[in-house]
C-alpha cells in the first residue's frame, strides 16, 4: 500500500468521496474512472517518492522497488474492481467473485510482503 502518510490520507478520502458519490448519484461509471485515475496518480507519486528517497540510494533495496511496483499495481486493480463490482456491475456472476477473491489474495500477499520489508528498512 501507500507508505507516505499524507498520500494515504488523500487516497482514503478519495475512496470515501467516491463511495459516497456512488451512493447518492447515478454517475457510477464516471466516478469509477475518476477514482481509478486518481489512484494511479497517488500510487505512482508514492512509488516515485519511495524510489527517490530509498531505493536509488542503496543497491540492497533495488529488489524492493519491484515488489513495491507490483503491490501498487495490484492495489489499484483490487480497489477499483471492488467499486466496480459494488456500484457499476448489475448481475454478478460466479467469475466476478472468483476474480475478486484472486485480486484480494494477490494484493494482500504483495502488500504484506512489501510492508514487512519496509518496516525493517525504516527501523535501521
């Protein structure tokens, strides 16, 4: 997930705004597109900030950059897909739930794998 606290707060606010607007308006598809673009920007900025502050300064942390990139991409897909399943799609079939569970497992695994390594880096 996002490591910078300010970026995380902005992202959580965008999730809450998107969900509340989806509940009270009929612009679900447009809100999903706007949320996805905002998430890409926020996750990308966090990734760039981590790269310039942590990864580029040490050869030991170069492999973490790849895990962070994969984790951020998985999180964008996961959260966008949740909003799409709840608000945009009408009839949910079994394969939607199958994809949902897969995205949840992959994004959670990558998030915890990356976060545990980042906690070790921040303690040093």
